[in-house]
């Protein structure tokens, strides 16, 4: 029997989220989650402050989807002072190690997640690959 194909479905779009890092000052973070298979989710954290507290936040988000394999991606939007980028986030399986960022091409997420990726992106993002003007 062929494997069931599931189109990515946006199941969470939470904005804003304020990290707890003491040095945050530039805004909030955007948390979005797509179901990409019956037992698999893709979590995208984006925004000027999404890069803080990753060692704390990833295990908490992973715990919210205990029966799923969770992939995590970080998106740092381009703004007046910083170039944006996308990165795959990895951490030790037990969630105790540091978070590693591996830069990925801008269109990788959009190709994987479909039109809801751009439709739910922050409108002031100027990162290459954003679906805006």
C-alpha cells in the first residue's frame, strides 16, 4: 500500500511571543507550527528576538508535541541593521545541549511548507524569499 501523503497544514500561528532573555529589546518572536505528516511537525520561530532562549524554548515546544517528531527552524528577518537568514535548529535528543544553527536557502521552507508559509509571514520582513512586494 502506498504511503499516505499529507499536505502541510498550519496548526499554530502564535504572535507575539516575548522571550525571557534579559537582553531582549527589539521586539517579539513569531511561533508557527505545521503538521507535515501524521506524526511529524515543523516549528518555525521567526522575529528579531526569536534567537534568544532557544535552549529553553525548544524543549518546551517539543514537549507540546510529545507524539511527534519535531523539526525546528529559525528565521531572522532582515531589518534596518541586520541581514536576515533561515537556519535549521538542532539540539541533543534529550534537549540538554546547546542549539546548533545550520543556515538553509531562503526558499527551502516555502517549498516544504507551501503557500501558508508566506501567507503567515511577518509583513515587515524584507528577507529575500519573503512573499511580499
